[in-house]
């Protein structure tokens, strides 16, 4: 992705005016870092010329980048929370770094959700001794209607080509029935 000031302003406006993530390439943050480094070199060279316009431009660039990052971060946290509740993991319109962060957030949220599940379960175990439930990420290869798992939780419905995070036992079942594959 080739970045410039106009492209960054466009992304900033899209992020600011929409509740969804603005579409960016997989290498967005790599491109952003390259663009920032180039602008930083130009800024440092301009200090010799005592150019205040370059200094102001560089300061504005830092603010725009920080604001884009902050907005996307909030949206990413929201996506993780929704995915932990629904089991559907959508990684479209994200950079590679954001996709990895989303998966890590999902692991933490699912572990936390297990405490609530433990409170509602019939057998009594101290919460401090609860083992984390192993989750697995799958890519759904055929649409799956909603179903009740052996743990008495409802899973699905899952749409074709979506990434989902489910307990390992449910994942094994979906893979064995050729409804999903490991992501």
C-alpha cells in the first residue's frame, strides 16, 4: 500500500465517521512505518533550514497516526468482544498485526468467559482451580446451522468462509464432518 498525506487523511475520515474498520491492506502498518520514517528524515533535514511548515506538518502527521491507531484499537477491542460472544471471527479489513492482536484478545476473553461458565455450571469447583478451556480456530467450509454442543451451549449458525473460535471438542467434530478446517 502506497501511503501519503491524502491517503492517511482519507483513512482518518473513514475511521472517524464509521463504526466499522476502514479497509486497509495487510501491510498497512509496515507501509505506515515506512512513510513515517521518510517524513521523519525530511523533518530532521528541514530543521537545518529552520522551516516551521515542515515541523507543523510532521507534528500533524504524528497526531493523525496516533488518532487512527486509537480509533482502530477501540474497534478491534469491540470486534474481539463480539467474537468472544458469538464465536465468529471476522478478520476482513484488518492488517496482519491487527489480525494477530484480535486472536490474542480472543484467547484472553474466552478464558475470562470460562469463569462465568464455571459459575453457571452445575458442578462446584473453586474458581481459582479452573483450567482454561482449549479453543481452536476454524475456517468454516460449509454453512452450519445452530446446534447444541455436549457442554449444553449453543454454537452457530456459522456461515461459509468465516473464521470461528470454538472449544477443541466442537472443533474436532466440525472437522471430522468436513464442515470446517483448521485455520
